[in-house]
C-alpha cells in the first residue's frame, strides 16, 4: 500500500509539473507578470494540497493496520484463555465423574459393612443371655465354656473392627461428598467465566470487523491490493530472516550454557572425595543430561520424510500452491478451511523460531526442522507455543482463525527449503 501511495503521489506531482510548465508559458507570453505569478502560486498550492491529502491517507491506513493488529492480538489472548478454561473445565468434569463413582462405591461398601455389623450385633446379643456367671452356675463342662468364651471374644473383636471400618467409610464418604460439592461449585464458576470470555471475544471480533471494513474501503484498485500483498510478503521474509538469525544465536548460547553446566557437573564428580558425595554428584549429572535430552529434537530436516509428514489440518483446500492470487502473483503455500478454534498441528519435530503477528498473515508460527527446512502456519486465532519451544510431529501448536484480515477462517500453510517455497502437498501423508 505504501508503494501505491508513493506512486500516486509521483503521478500527481508530474501532472502538476505539466500544469506548472503550461502556466510558465503563459507567464512569458502574457503581458501581465503579476497575473502569471498568481496562477503559479495557485499551482503550487494545488500540489501541496494533493501531497497533504495523500500523506493523510497513508497515515490513516497505517493507523487502521495498527488497530487491526491490536484487535487480533486481543482476540488471541481471549481465545487462549477460553482454550485454557475449556481444558480446566474438562479436568473438573472428569474429576466430578471419578468422585461420583467413588461416592457410589463407598455407599455400597457402607451398606455391606452395616449388614456385617448388624449380624455381629445380633450374634453378640444372643450371646449376652449366657453370661460367664450364668454359665458357671449352669453346670456346663469347661471345654464348652471355653469355646463359648472364645467365640464371644471373636464376635466382640469383629464387631469393634466392623465399627471402625464403618466409621472410616463414613468419614471418607463425607470427604468425597464435600470435595464433590466443591468441584461442582468450581465447575459452575469456570463455566460462568467461560461465558464471559466468549462474550468478550464476540465484542472483540465485532470491533475487528469494523476496522477491517475501513481497511477495505481504503483499497480501491487491484493495483493497490497487489502492492499490499507484495509488501506483506517482504515483511514476512524480513521477519523470518531476523527470527532465523536470532534462533542461531540462541542455539549457540544454549549449547555454551549446556557445555558449561556439564563441565561443572563433571568437576563436582572429580572433586567428590567420599563415596556418598560422589554418588550424589553422579546422580545430579544424570538428571542434567536427562533434562537436556528431553529438550532435544532430531532437527534432521524433511528430506527423508517426504510423503510421510502429518497434515497440519484436515479440511477442504481453499487455495492450492501455485494457484493465481492477484494478477501476476501466485499462492506460495496452501489454505485449508476449518472452523475457528480447530487445532493446528506441527507437521514434524522442530523448534519454534517465530510466533507473532504479521500483516497479511495474522498470528503465525514458524518451525525450524533443521537442514534449511522450515514450515509456516498463518491466519491463526491464537498460538499455543512460543519462540524457543520444541515440538513433536502432530503436537497442537495453534488454533485456526481468520487473523491477518481474512474473510473466512482457515490455515495458511507453507513449506520453505533453504528459503524457497515448495508445493506442500507431496510432502504430506496421502
């Protein structure tokens, strides 16, 4: 858009210059020099007015683009909260289901224990009519008395054990009932929060649409649209080049930090004089290696995985690689359609080197897969990963959106090999 405005400005200035030349001819031909000077001043004023008008239009367009960016960043933040709240809601719902199952089990256990206790109380009651004194006076033989006494003691102990078990079950049951009530209350609160977030998101999307309509009204010709697309692509290439350079610097710093940490761990092992201290140092070194190993991904590039890569999103293809875009421009990636909020997945393992908003592409993630291979995911509603994160194939990295001023939700997906875009289709699973 910037190029178009400048071009329009140059055309206006040239036209004005021609008018100026015509007027200068009049200056030399006309007998009245004062009248010619007045006409010349008028031409200069018109040139100034045209320039100011174009400058104002350019500034207004820049302001609208900034507003669009802010609207889409606000939407991304709210959408991320909704995503997290939905996850929390799922966890609470699962917890409530488990608690209800545990409560039902405890209630059944309680009924069984009550049955056992009732049987023991009845047995003890029947035994109660035969007291020790009564048994002695009855003339029963000692062996039988011993058996009866042993049985009475057994019944008494079993009764005490049953009472203790029943008390424990009742206590646990009351705890589950209390926890369940808390979980259900939290569920209602989270649900109310989710509804508020959705209302906020609706308002933000309406504001975005108003700004988007204003931006569209600023673009009147296909030439202006073409200039915008070229400018957007140049901005993207510059942002990715900068991100790549930062990623290389970050990788060097991380490698140096790891080497230092490993050297210090080995030094502690060597310095340990006692067996116990040495064992502790060796365990710490193993933990350090395990932590770094967990952070590592292959970074072996995409060459050996052609035709095997995970689809970032399954859905109707709106635009294929190489299809006409605007006049002489063609699509350098593909656009896949899916509703807002659908999960976008990494096609292969790698490191996130870019995660930000870009004009024309909206919220975009770029993943470095090593050996000059990178994948790009644009138009997102919100991003689930940040710069420096490692990802695995098939791992969710973003949610489908319409950021970047798109008319409908979808995913812009691109693969670049050594900086050159390639057709993504042959690289994905068939």
